[in-house]
């Protein structure tokens, strides 16, 4: 039972810490744009500050996690992130919002990321690492979808049946309540983490510093290939941010209906992550990833040329859910490449740190690029261009995994030659 509560704490902590900076703009983007009076470009530039801060925090956060109790770091992270939610509810100006997103980059990555990964590895022990990370990713998806669905219901309480007729005050009150709901859940996740996660402090000698072996890891093409895979898979994940906006601007849904459609897509995450993990265990993770990228190329490209009329509507709805499933499947298995790549255990932390710095860099550039694409041609054309951009990222992901498979075939036994870490 103690293991159950610990994993539950890891799931809600690992998801709700990202709820305010990520899920609020993802599921409630049209409302957020209206309340703050932002364009897509302005909001994208603000959220990019988070990405810059986060990328700078992956390595030092890993070092900190090796020397401070995971429970302490996670609790402080969640409480500090929730405090930022209270500030967001005051509807600050764009400069202050940019500073808030930079602050969240510190609280969610520097304090949380390394601690979350280390605690999950401890939970899994020696033989259940795949199960541990599969449950974590699937559980996080279930938590995100559940809270988003409830938050959509809360927002609807403040708006008239026809949300397009909502006044500025009604929309502002509804959005502020949604932010406070996410803030409360983040705070409660901190309380659960305090009581459910053992207060174990790692000895400095148990696990080497994540900085150890940086030079050795940097010289491994297989690491760069994996980093490329994570990078382009993460572009697909960030691409989900504009799905609710597509529903509103192209399908003509109101903002509540758009948020509800996006929340339905999020429900595919738990099943997709778990099934992808099982498939990757039975077949090779690299080939599973290649297949998923191929599906994304086809879906994104067809979306870039489809018109929201006639048969195109049904295909677009299919693409909504197929791409959700594919993106979440990638998230569930791209770190399982560590084993397939024969990454030395003593270099696992350093490898993950470098892969994360590169792989999650779309937090810096993806939103500004996507926002400018959408604003350059408002409406259907802008969204078609947006999906053409996503087609390119999926194609590059397919090339990255092809490069990785080529390395396996042509030098599997020398991938980590002369490694003395």
C-alpha cells in the first residue's frame, strides 16, 4: 500500500507541477487570449521564457537531486509553483507574465525534474523500470485529462450557454477560477508528496554527479540521435497546444467546446503510453518509434491540405485523435532507447541530462514559430501552414530514428567503446 501511495504522489506531482504553465494555455488557449488580450505571437513569446529557463535548469537540477531528498525538492517545487498560480490569477501584464513563466521554469525543472526521475527509478527497483515509467506517464495523462475535464465544467458555469455571448467580466471570472483550481490541485499534490514519499536523502557516493562523463557522452553519435528523436517527438507534443484554437477558429466551436475537444484528446494519453511501452518491450523501441513518426507524417500532411468541409471534416476529426495517440505513444517510449542503445548505467544521468537539454528545447522556439505561422495567415490557411510545419518536424524525427537504427546495425558493439566511466 505504501508503494501505491508513493506512485500516486509521483504521478500527481509530476503532472500538476506542469498544469499551470502548460495545461492552462493548452486547454483554455482561446479564453486565455481573450482575457489577457494577447495575440498568438505574444503568448508564444511569453511561454518561450519558460523554455529558456527550463533548458538552463536540467543539469544543475540533476546535481541538486543527487544531494537533496527527493521529497523535499518535490514539495518545495509544488508549493512554489502554486504560489505562482495565485499571482497568475491576478491577471498580470505581459512583462510580469513573462517573469512568471521564467519563475515556473525554475520551480518545475530545477526543483522537480531530477527528483521526479530519481524517485521513479527507486520505486521501480532493478527489474521494474519499464513498469515504473509506464505507470508514471500513463498516470500523468489520466491526471491531466481528469483535471482538464473538470476545469472545462467549471469554466462553463461562468459562461452563458452560447459562450460567444459571454461578457468580458464573465470570461475573466471563469478563467480566474480555472487558474485557482489548478493552483489548489498543485498545492494538494505537494501535501500528498510530503506524506507519501519517504524522506530519503541520497548519499553523494551512491550515484555519480550528472556532470560526470559529459565529454564522453558528447562524443557519442548515438546520444545525438536519441536527442534528435526526443526533440522532434516533443515538437509533436507542443503541437497539441493549438488544437483547441483550431477547433474554435476553423470548426467554429465556442471556447468551451474547443477546450472540451482538447480535453477528450488528452484522455488517450494513459492508454497510448502503456500500450506503446508493451509494444516496445516486445519489439524494438527504435522500430516502434519509426512507425509512430511515419503515422504522424501522414496525418500532419493530410491535415495541411484538408478543407473543413464534407469528407474532410471526418478525416480531420480522425487526425485529432490519431495524432494525440501517436504523440503520447512517443512520450511513453523514447527514453526506453537508453537500454537499446546500451547506455552504461554509470552514464545514465549524464545522458538523460544532455538528451533533455536538446530534446526539450522546443519549449524555447516552438511556440514563437507556431504563433507567427498562425498570425501570418489567420484562419484555415494559417492552421494548414502550421500542420505543414509539424509534417516537417515528424519527417525529421523519422530521419533521426533511421540514423539511430543505422548506428545499431553498423557498430552496435562500439557505440560506447573506450568508455571508462
